[in-house]
C-alpha cells in the first residue's frame, strides 16, 4: 500500500479519502525539515501547503516519490522542474478555491471603491460622514486582469452584470476569450485600465513585477487589487504611487512581508506596511481570498481526485 507523508495540516477529508483509496497516510505535526529529510525515502507521495520547501535536497532524498500534492494553487515552494525531471508528478488544486478567490476579489473591489471599511470604522466611533465617503461605481470602468487562469477567470465571471468592460492579458495563454473578458495585449491593457487585478503565480518573472516602472506605464490613474502573491508587488513602489496619486487606492489580500507559510508577517512592521495600514485608501485582508469553508473541502476533493488519477486508483 503506497504511503503518503503529510507535511502540513490539511482538511481531514484528504486523509479520509486517500485512506479509502488504499493509501497509508502519516502526519507528524511536530516534525521539522531535518526530520522529514530522514524519512521521506519511505513515501510514494507528499502532501504540502507551505511549511517547507520541496527543493533539490529533499527530492534527492525521496527515492520512492511518485507525486507531490499541493493543497491550493501556488507552487513556488516546490522545485517543479527538478521534480518532474525525476519523474515525479506535481499536482495542485486551484479549481478548489477559484470561486472563493473570485468572490473575495470582488468584495475587495467593492469595499475599496465605496469606502466600506473606513465608513464602518467611522460609524462605530460615532462619526457620520456621507459626502466624504461618496463612492465610485464599477459600471463604465475598464477592469484589466493580468493572469487569466483559474483565479483571473473566476473574478471576470463575478464582474458580469456590473456593466464594466473586462479585458485581460496572460503571457502564456492565447485565444481564451470566454465571454467574460476580451483578450488584449499588455500595451492595450496599460492604455485602457481603470481597475487592475493581479492573478499571476509567483515566479522569477513575476517577482516585483508591479514596480514603479510598471505603474508608470498605465495611461490612467488606477485602482489596484492583488490576491495573487505579495512579492508580485514591490510595496515601496506601491506606496510611492499611492502618494503621487498614480494609484488611487489598493486592496491587498497578500503582502510581501508574509513568511513562507503565509501564517504571519515576518519581523517588525516596516514603514511601508505602516503606511498601508494607516491609509484610508487601502483595504487589507490576511491572505484569506481562497479561505472559505466551502473551498476547504473542495480543495481536498480536487487534489485527492488528481492523486488517484495519477496513481491509477479509485476514489
């Protein structure tokens, strides 16, 4: 019976379904990286979220490994190229939380344009300001989406009915127009966008993609939403462009200061983060865009289905 090593805590349904399919599931919550290196050669599969890096060293120790399963979308903590060169399948489950991300991104946009967070805090403190909290409508705006995979397309679907023009650019996809967006060039997206939403994976190419030079290429002043990864946006340059008015406001579910597990903010609060936290033109949430009760179960079912397909087993 193939053994599966759980490096992170996950929804109990993952272990339940894999056990029913004939896998032996082991989870050692107190283990550190060195402990995993010592035992990983016993396993046909690994289940991970973001606790440790699945790098060359670990993969070389995993002599029986057939698959690595990432509960979620991002694969940046896995050396996918090296794993696949060793015949190891790398599986993730973005289909499981794309609906949650699409809804949360829309919620961030509505909160940003209508000052919902700020107005809520004011009313709770006995402050009743109407004109100062006059909002901006989505209708008539051009929403530019960079990255049109599971998350970008889910957001585009949620925008239907708002009367916006939705355009998108994806470096690695063409001919994907699905009725919810109009595929365009990056140059055209820079020209037309009023509201920008980022939905790209974190890679060497996308790290610090949204820097000062990037923001300056937009013809209009824009609102920014980031539910992708924190290090896609250089925070110091975002602050610079918030101060200048090039970025009218930002809604961020992810920050460059998150630790590798996404569970905490690393170290003390840097001045750029303090600026964001103190700005009434910024909406912040703690990396929860894909973090719903429903997605928790869907992520589990999607990943187990892919594992069973890979290993030739019935769920």
